[in-house]
């Protein structure tokens, strides 16, 4: 990631100033929780995408920093809310907000971050950026609800899977790329191109996350079989079931339907997905999507930002966390 972020390293520092300023509060408890969040900053992939896209599409402006802060506020809010919904005690090995301050504070913090993003855009008149990100919020919510629905019925097809992850994950990555291009003053066609590239990267990113569920050697911060425990039908399992005979398909679906699964249950499904070729087939789909995105990026004029974005496509496929 350091190599990918190198072309915008200085700009990321400027973004962080905007981000910290946007999160300030006069409420002591809120400020304490916000400072805890700031100390836990991750790889900042999404702000990096905004800035690289802006650089690619015409050049980074003051609006680009605000756009990156808006996206990161939105992303952080969704993570805080997700931890409340999932009753997660940790995130990436560190205590979650709801574990330290309980669910009510987690929900209110997420709401506060969303409001700060809205006000940041409205105060500056960045209505186009706000429209892009608001559409992403809508799609993310719809994607999560669709996934809940399919977990109840276990009737998800490959097409439905891609629709869900396009909404749930692809929409925010698409918003990052579109926000960056729009903030640089790019025309509508270029913004649409950037958005399409981001969506494709997001699909590959989510498939990589789904593959972690079947990889005991991954360092992704979640145990093997966590998606299975939640009855999530992800691409490796969908492709494996498509290849199975009726008896095997029935047996595996019965295990997946269980509310509580033993270690042996998880091990059997993981071994089935691996042996049937579902894991390899999902990885092939992921690599094809990453290559598609990289090829679309190469259609832009040569630049350090273009090379970094192509490198990010490779990072999405090869990452271990």
C-alpha cells in the first residue's frame, strides 16, 4: 500500500487534516470516542482511491480533500454500525466502539459521522459529491438487506450474488473513484468511466474477502467459517454447489442452514468447496475482474496515479488482510 499511495502521500496528509477537522465535537464523550477512532486509522484505501482518481482525471483540488473526507466519514460510520449489528467485540484485533462504550454510543457515533459528512458537503456546496455518496449509501443498505433475505432462504444464484456485492461493496469503491474524478472537474463521461472501474475493483475486493472464509492461513482478522456461521452464501460456495450432485448439494445445504455449526460442520463445507473446485473458480473470477479494471485504467494517459491504480488492482487480488 505504501507504494500505491506514494504518488499522493503528501495529499493524504492534507486529507487527514480535513478528516480530523470534520470529526471534531464539543461534546466531551463524543470527542473521546472520536480520538479513539482516529488512533485506529487503517490502510485508508478509500481516500487513496479518491485522490488517485482525482489525479488521474485532471488533478487534485481542495474539493478532492473534502471528497476523500466525506467518503471516509461514510465508511467509518458504516463500520461502527456494522459492529453494533454484529455485536462484534473487536475490529482488526482492537476493541470495537460498542465493546468499550456500548451499543447506544456506537449507533449515535455512526449517526454523528454521517451528519458530519453531509454538512461538510453542504457547507462547501459540493452537491455533486454528496449525490454520488448518497447513492452509495442507498445501495449499501439495499445490498445488506438483500443479503439478510438470502441468508434466510439460501436461494442465492450467482447473478444475485454479484448484484448484492455490487451494492454492498462495489458501490462505495465506485463512489470513491467517481468522487475523485468529479472533484477534479472531469466531464460526465470520465466520471462514469471512473465509477465503472471502481465498481469492478469493488467486486474483486469482495470476492477476496469471501475467499478468506475458506483459507486457514489468511491474516484477514476473521476466523475461517465466519460467513458460514452467518449462513452467508458467497461465491466459492455458490460455484461449488453448482458443480455438486443432488445428494451432496442437499447435504451441504443442510449444514449451511444450521443456526449453530460445529467445527466438523465448518471443516466439511470448507473441504467440499476446496475439493469441488469452487475456491479455484472464485479466485479465477476475482482475477478476471481485477484484470478488467486494470485494463480500463490503462486507457487513461500515462501517469504515476495510473500506475498506482493498476498496482492497486494487483494488491486487491494478492492481499492477505
